[in-house]
C-alpha cells in the first residue's frame, strides 16, 4: 500500500534526480537513474489512475509515456553501443508516443462541459498557425531534400509535426484562467517543461553535447510532475467557467497565432525567397479564417445567452420564475392603457411562522407551490408576478364589471387548499386587495390594491376591494402612527392597573398593567385604535418595554411602601411583535433586575395567536419560563383554540376570555365552556383567572364551578393609583405548575 502522500514523495525523488542527472558521469549510472524515474512515474500513474474520474485518459497517457520510455531505453542502448543508424527504434517510439500523450493531455485538461468548447477551437487555431510556419520553414525543406533517404526525411519531419500537435494542446493549458487544483498545476508544469524542451530539440540544430544531460534531466522532472499529478487527491478536470471567458493572455496568443502567416509572407518577401508552399499557406489561411469565425460565433452566442439570462434575472424572480415587480408594472401599464383590468395584491397569512417553524427551505417550496397554483388558475393573457417575500400580484385583463370580487375570491379560495412543500402539507390563507381602472398607471393600481390588502389584513378578512375611503383610513393610520412616536417621546402615555382578586373573599392578589393614551389634541385614544397601529409600524416594541419597566417599577415601590400588603405579582401583556424581537427574554430579566424583583413577581400574558406559529415566539416564552417568569395564556379559546398549546408551551396561568364569562348570564347551558375550562386547568395544574366579571351573579357562579380568581369591572376598573388597606394579604404562588396569586 503506497502512502497517502506518495505524490509528494515521488515529486521529491524527481527533483533530486533532476539535480543529480547532469552531475553523473557518462555510463550506466545516468541510464539506471533515468530508468527508475521514468518507469516509476509510469507505474505511479497506472496505480493511481483507477480512483480518478478520468481513469481512461490517465491510462492512455501512461501508455504514451511507456512508449516514450521504450524510446529512452532504445536511445540509451544505441548511445552506449556507438550505433548511428537513423531513423532508429527510439525515433519511431518518440514519434508514436507524442500524439498519444497529446490526446490524453487534452482529455485530462478539457474543462468539463461541452466537448466542442472554446479550448478545442483555440487548440486548432494554434496548431494550424504554428503548423503553417513549421511547414514553410522546417518540414517542407526537409521533405524536399531528395538527397536524404525517405525514411530519414519522414522521421526528421515527424519531430516538428508532433511538436506542433504538442504545442496546440499545451499552450491552452498554460493560458487556462480561473482556479487550478494542485493536480492541474503539476500537470501544467510538466507539460510546459516538455513543450519547452521539444521546441529546443526541434528548432535548435546541433545542441552541444555538454547541454544534452540538462535536457534529459528536464524530461525526468516532467515525468515526476505527471506522476505526482496522478497521485494527488485533487481532480485535474474542472468545471468550465460560465461563458468560456476569453482571457487577455489567450486572446494575445490567438492574435499572435493568426499573425504568423502574414508575418511569414513578409519575411520571405523581404528576403526575396520564392514561396514554393503557397498552396499549404493558402489552405492553412482559409482554415484559420473558418476557425476564427467559429470561435467568434461561439463567443457571440455565449454573450447573447448571458445577455438573455441577465434580462431574465432583471425582470423575473429567481425562486418562482414569475415576473418581478418591475416587469409586472411595465406589462400592466401597457395592458391597462388600452383595456380595463384589475390588479390583485395577495399575501399569505402566517407565512413567517412557516419559515420560523419549518425552515426557509420549506417556506421556499411553499412559495413555489403557491406560484404554480396562481399561474395555473389565470387565463392566457393574464399575468401573475411575485412582488417580494410572500406577496404576489395578479393582473386580470378585460374583466367584466363586478367580476373582480369573484376572481379574487376564487384565488383566495385556491390558496386555502392544502399546499405541498416537500414532506409537509400546509394550510395557508390569503389576504387579497383588489383595484381596477383604465388608463391608470400600473404603479397606482398596485398601490391601491396594496392599500386594500392591508385593510383585509387589519380586518382579519380575505378580500377587500379598493375604495377612496381606504386611503383616508390609511392616512389616518399613518397620522396616528406619527402621533404615537411623538407621544412616546413626550410622555403622553400612562399605565393603569386593574385588580385580580380571589373569588372567595374578593381580596386583591395581583394587578394587570394596561396602557392608556391621552393625546394633547385627540384626547383619550382607545387601545383598540392605537395598539394595531403600533403593532404594524413596530412601535409596540418600544411601547411594550416602557409599560413593563413602568409596571415593575411600580410593583417595587408598592413593596417598599406597603410591605406584606403589596400585591404578589404584576401582570403585563406582551405582543407577538415583541416576542419575535431578538433578545426579548434578556430585556425582561434585565428590567426585573433593575427593580430588585424576583422573576416570579412578573406574569407575562401572551395570546394563542402570538405563539401558535412556534419559532422565535415559542423560544422567547421558553427562555422567560426557564428564568422563572410566570406565563399566562390570555383570551384563551378565542384564537386557534389548540389544547395542544397547553402541553407544548410552558403555561402557568389560563385566562378565560370575557366572551365565555358573558354567556353565564344568558342561560345555564351556555356555561359549558367555562365549566370545561376549569376542569382542563385543574387537570393540568394551571391557575385559571376568569376575565370580564361584571356582576355578582357571574362571580358567584364562577366560584361555584371552582374558579379561585377573577378580574373585571365588578371588582374594580383600571386606575392609575389603586387603593390598598393595611390588612391586604400578600399572595405567594404554590401550585405544581407555578403561577402567582
């Protein structure tokens, strides 16, 4: 078994042999050394070729090298015996070996891709140009010398001929652009050395005898480099660079090659020589013209292909292949200029949760599936585009009046069907905004449809048709958002506190902190109006942090002032936007530490909708619970109503929504949900708090069902400064799942 780094060992042997060979005295010593290096190199290539993807080419190269080595042995035997026969066996071996090795080199170094590549044409251009010069200056004079025997003339002419072939293959290798592996570097170096030595051997007549050992040592180094290239684990072949880029060095060589023929004619004309090889020059020149035209044709074709690809990339979405926003607006502008049309903007509800829960790859597959559904659902002449993220646009041309609603509803219904994304079957929901018009700029139609889509999103519906009133609503929301920012800076917000009581004796055990906004011009602004706006523009993150910091500061003050009479914990609502913020849990624990409060002094209230999608929100809730902060599931039963959440999410308190509490007063049979929820809470070890208690009858009925805690106007409205009595008890949580009060 050869060592893993045999290539380095053998390359070192080649370098040593290269240095030692010229220093050895004439005799059997240099012959033995060259024989060891040459045969060892051939054996190394054969042994390591079998693991390569280009094993056949390596075996062919090894076959040519073996023939070359036979020539070396024959030449050494001839030199030692003093024989002078020409052509000898060594000459035939060299002439036979070079074409085989040249073909193998081409196959080894050809960039993987098309066989008819630029490299092949470049090699042909170099071969024809150099071949014409060789023919005129070297080969034809040799062949026309009738004083020399025909075998000797053929052998002598064969050396420059195979040299042309070798030159045509090796020069493109030397000019290769882009990444070279270690194997390719060594193969290139060995080939370059061989080419240089062959040029000297062919074009320099009568090489002095004292220089011959140095030429032979160069061949030994080439042998070792080839063997090291075969043994190295890196591949020789590489993937063709996109577009077969015509590098500057290669262009210079190709230009020089094409200029060789006119240069030859100029030199011969200046010398007054008669051009006897005019037919070969003419044929070669025509061949050069055809090859150059072929090269330019292929290059121009690739440039055109790249231009088309760039145009597609500039106008189409990479993921879905649909037109992008720019292309949609361009084509929509042309369409609605001559005929009526509707623009529909569509997005996918809950798509962010898919990315968070299942990964971006699954999200991409879902987008591709939705794009396919929309593309298949429209008619020829209609247009579907991806506008970004999970947003799509549809242009329906020449639609009859009143049909827009039906088309939009059909598309929304189509997206609500199960969508297959890899191994997942996803249930999605679309919000659609519709606008229409003739002669209206497409960008304006898109804006109107977007406005309607935002209205559908805010209303929790599926399809909304644009009307001028939506612009007024959007502008009002923008103004409200701007006022929110100013009021946050000016301190127009304040926190009020609503008691949470123990139903058995109506004693306050905790408070829920609620934010209120008194605008200097608008007056009191309901949370129902400004919370959704703050959610949409992101200000809820800053506002929510301020509410939590204010509430915790207030609880710490109550504990300093009231001692045992202070409430056991403070409850603060947290939005889905806050939970998705990176580092939310450390912000909460930092606020507690600032105020000297233990984690169980804070109850964080989250809604089912905020955590149903999983992902970052669930991670934030888990991090808070691990830190000791209490978790409440707020408005339970009004969102996704998944009982599985109670098992998968670390919940301490279950807050039963007011809508279920209201049903108690209507009829005994309507209280079944409230009854069921207390059993669920007790069974899971959760603490249940009934919200929205407004009458004594509701409080009594809840107490009879087993509820221990309630909250609502019957016990107290939210106020900035709630009252306390000195005998107010302090509540410490004690259930198996935790939960204060």
